[in-house]
C-alpha cells in the first residue's frame, strides 16, 4: 500500500491547535461530554491532535479546512472523516454511529508530521471480526491497516 507523508508548517500547527482548543471550549460551554465513554482527562489533547490530523488531510487535498466549529454532524474534511492516531501501527477506529456512506481515512503521527495509512467506507469497516473493547466500556470496530484501501 502506498503511503503519503504530510508535514504541517508551524503556522498550520498553530491554526489547527487553536481550532482544537475552540472545540473543547465549545464543549465546556454547552456541557457536552465526549461520546463512546471517552476518558475526559484526554479531551484537550484529543481535540488538538484530531484537528491537526484534519488540517494535514486538507493540506494534502488542497482544500480549505474550517474545523467545522459547532457543526458536529459535518464530515471532517470535504466528504472524509479523519481518524488521527499517534502510533504508526494503530488500527482505524470506527464507531457504530459513523454514517455507513462516509469514507474514513487513517492518519498516524504527532506534532505536525503525519502519514496517511489508507481509507475505508464505514459500512465495510463495521465487520464483526473488527469489533473490540480494549478500554472497557468503549466498544468499536478496530480496522487493521491491512484492510484499508489506498487513498
């Protein structure tokens, strides 16, 4: 599978991190809690890392990324859902609530340096053999990178 490397500039990191912070502030203001029994001690970090990953995919696609502040049902970047994971070997996480017709793209990395690992249509990733609950109380489909398609 071919992989794409993306490096964000310091300005892009600052812009994306700011949008991640704004997402968390909006959640605090509206008293929203993360879904899927998420650990609240990671809220700030996860919003920032997710925003950085979305910014990287938008850069790669050459499209504007707004961060979708306040639009919880909107796709992350264009028609894509972006899943950013910190370690190179991690699986793509897919939740039952992910719309079946959405394409999910797995990005791994940290601090503005990312690799696109592949993508999958949500309905294709919701297979019984991928269903796991490693954290306890947060079941999801963990799609191995070997099952992802080239982007």
